[in-house]
C-alpha cells in the first residue's frame, strides 16, 4: 500500500526532527515523558490524511448498560473517525490479546484504512482489534530508565514488537540516549546492538532500532531478528 510506505518515510523523518530537538534542548528530554507527545505532534503535522473511519464494535460490551445501548444514538456519523496516529494503544484479539504485551506506545494507521475498535463491558472502549493493519508500531524508551543502556528493557520491548500478531508495515524500538558514552568516555551503542542480535536471533519478525543519542548521529539498525 502506498500509504504504508509513505507513513514509514514520514515516521523516520519525524524521528530525525525529534533527534534535532533533543540535541538542541537536552534538558527538555530529561525523562521519557516528553518523547511520545513530541513525536505525536510531529506526525500530525506531516501525515497527508489525519483521520480514518472507525468500525466500532460491541462484541464484548454489556448491552444491559445504557451507555452501550445509547452510544450510536447520541453520535453523528461524522464523529466516527479517529486520528491516524495514536499513542498508548491497547490491542484486542478475540476479546483480549494475551501475548507478551497488549499495549504499545504508538501506532500509525494507513490512510483509507478502516480501524476496527472494540468497546469494553461498561461503556466506550479504546481497544484496537489486531485485525486492523498498521503502518507503524513502536515502543519508546529513554536511557534514564535503564542506566544509559537499552539491552535489558530493549530486549523485552523488541520481543513484544516482534510477537505482535497483526499486520504491520514497520516495527520500531525507539531509544533516546542521554548517556551515549559510559563513565570511561566510550560509546556503548554498537556493543549493545551486538549483544541484542546475539540474544534475539529467534524472533518471529524483524524489528528496527532507531537510536537517538544526545550527541552524535541518529542511527537505524535494520532487522533485529531473523534473516
């Protein structure tokens, strides 16, 4: 799909913009909290089509709840859309997806794609069914969470991204590194990547690492996982 390839290109362009902002204002990014909002802002400013229609289903909703019975009566048809980029996404598969991880930091839906969402038992739910194709799925981490290295936390997130069962154009582990050098002044990135490849050679699907250091160039490591 043309939209998927364009979305991937725009996503990586937004990562470059995020990296530039990080290097210009490092103390703004002293922890993980500002990363996803800034990336979200950049994507909304760059994606060609901002919204997609929703196929909202109530397979798991209790119709004894008036909120569920009245939902569609109180909404205009024009309201049945969401933005193409979404943060803190929780996915459903046959009710609840019980994989290694069901929630992810960010997803981008292809233009023209109908997003299937599921309601919760008591009322409006924001759960995306894994039958919905994605352009991009990503997890975000900051070096402050892992003492400047991403081997342990990164490994778990990469495994979760690889095991997500839905159709995805590109899966990214985005790592913002405030400490690209260790206490001896040595850069740690290549060593971390080498160890990740050694420990994650049995993944089902490839995941790309986007490395955004406070000093130095943004780097993409393509295809952590199977050859």
